[in-house]
């Protein structure tokens, strides 16, 4: 079992010291020096840029739809097709169309162009925000990060560790995906970049043993947030369920007071398949949040609406680029505004 800290790779549990007493400088700290300001000023612009393909598909199609022509059944059918093609999902699309019909009747709307604001408002109503979504940032927490291989799970953990570190949190990473050697190597590199310690083990080791060592270390070091990478296997639900159950038993036994999160990472570019993955993982784990990656490279960003509408699981973060600051907390209202270029 390996346990090291980027600042001082010596004996486990040894904290590095700064003789001056000042906070140690590092590449990571300089990288995040202006992150808070950048998040406030630049998030909306980056979100709009990241959603370019999605916005281009949805908004351009809607521009052609919302004309001064008369509202008829063809209008509703065309709108339904646009939303479905944008991966908004059948359930959410049905709700949007139903609400629009009611609006048209109640307000006696006659022309298609009068419906655009009503459609946008209906989409906003599909989105949910959870006031307690980020409680784990303010409590001593253990976060299991789940997802199939290839969705950007390992990179997301590294970015999340960096963001939490920049907020002054004491973070520890556990590389419990011991079935894929590349995952541990990649996670170690991210730990170095973020300047946070990591618990690793040899390839093929029992993942639960990594979790045990990480939980023990987190308690001893007073860690604020322990991020645990889990194996990205979905082909055998029973094995995955057994593995997660074993991890949870260890955490419950060793650190019962810790706040718990189970976050699933989904690739937005896979569209409806992301929704399927969320449902299947939800069968074997109590999912508390979703992280959507690769929003910048897809025209299927409507999947956010589908997920928010169909699953009772909040989207907590979205990735709209490759930079660390491009992993952002999800703001449903900002998302809809950016989607329609408002």
C-alpha cells in the first residue's frame, strides 16, 4: 500500500513543514490563485462556449420553427422532433409539449413566435436545484466516485480534488480502481498536479483494502474530503454491487460520522446512454449526484434536461472544457440561459 504526499514524499503520515510558517507555494496554488474570480466572471462565457454545439443544434432549429406562422399540429410535432433529436428525452419532451399546449390555450396564443419564451420557461421548470447539493464541501465527507471506464472519471476526481484544495480543504484521494493499472497511474499524476496525498495499492489488490487504509488515514489526518475512485465495471452488476457494499460496510464501521456522497460520472456525448448508465448504477448504489463530462464536445447537451427531468438525482457538476476550472458547479438556470444564448 502506497501513501504519499506531493509536498514531501517520505514516511506515511508525515506532514511537510515550511520554516517560515507561511503557506507553502506550489504550482497548484499559483494555478488556482485567481480561480474564485475566474469562476465568478468567466463561468457563463465558458458555459456558452462549451454548449456551442448543443446550442447551435437546438437554438438554430428553434429559430426556424418560431416564425409568425400559425400554431398547428405540425408545429407541435416539429418541436417534439427538435427536442428529441437534442436528447432532451421522451419524458421531458412530453412535459414541455403538454405545458406549451396549456399555455397556448390559456393565453390564446396564435403565432409560433409567441411560444418561444413559454418553451424556454417550460425547460427551466424541468430543471431541479438542490440547496443541500454541496454540503459535502463543508463537512468531513467521503465521496465514492462511480462510472464506467472512458467517461472521464479519473480526470474528474483530479479536477475536483484541485478545486476543493483551492478552497482551503484538506483533500485525500484513494485509488480503489485496482483492476486497471492505468487508472492508478493517471490518478497519481493528478494528485501531483493538485498537490494532494493519495492512497494507492498494487494492481489487482482488494479495492476494499485501499478504502480501509484511506479511511484510516483520513481520520488520522483530519481530512475534510476523501475522494475514492472505484472500478468502472458495469458488465457484472452482482460483482459491482458486492464490491460497493463491501466498501460501504468498511466506511460505516470505520467512519460512521462522515458525510457520504455517491457521485456518478457520465459522458454527455453518449446522450441517452448516459441516462441508461445512471439508472443501472442507481440499481446498485444510492446515487446522490451526477457529474456530466465532455459537454464541450457534444451536440447532445439536452441530456442534462432529460436527466434532471427523469431522475431524482441532482446534476452537481458539468465539464465544459479541458481546463481544471472548466469543471463547474451546475447552475440549472444559467444552463438554460446559455443554451438559448440569453
